[in-house]
C-alpha cells in the first residue's frame, strides 16, 4: 500500500499531511484554506485528488512511505523557513507512528501542533511513549471538541524547544 506526504502551502505556513493514497483529507484541507467545498469528502482516489484545481494550486504531493529516509529528507527540506503543522494519518501501528513522531516532531515550532489521527485504533501507545520521553510536548485535550473524537490525546502541542 502506498502512502504519501502532502504539503499544503499557505503562505509562510505549511501543513504536512501524511496519509494513504486516498487524498481526500488533503484536498479537503487544501480547499479549506480557500473556501469550503461540499464535494471534498467525495474524493476517493489520490489520482483524482492531485488533479483538483485546489490541489494543483496549493498542495504538493510526495509519493512514498512517510518513514522512508528520502521522503523525510524531502519534507525537512521543504519545511525550511516555514511555520509547520504536521497531521499523521497513515499506518496506525505503534511502530510506524513512533517512527513518524521521531521524524516529523522536530519540524513543529513551539506553540505548534502535531496531530495524530485515529488514536483509538493503534497510535495511543506510541503517543504515550513519545510524551513520556519528551517533556517539550503535551497532549492538548482542549482541542478534543467532541466526545467521540478520532484523536484522543492526539493533539500534541510543542510547549518548549
């Protein structure tokens, strides 16, 4: 199964969204930076997502595993000089999420967020271990607006360098 890193360029800000090749949430995110679209949720395939006008203007896709050193390096290069937020939504195993946290947490500035999606189905242990080993991060439970959130303890906010 192929994964990708999508970069939504928002001026001096960049959202790095790591996920599977459906592309739906990435196109939706890119679209939300301009205008809300009722059709964003209907995008089912990466190939369709990359051809949307909003994607062509504001989203850059890097195809490959989010933990592949070459992909990580490309993301780090593109993040230089940008205020970054990272959204993890690919393989939800403990091992994979732990590797993504290690690779991408350094990109997020103090006060910024790294959001881990679908925490009830696997990433919870990786998050707990990451927070125990890194006192410069907290799980910001205030961001969990709904009782049935898919990101329990997944809104990680960097509180110091």
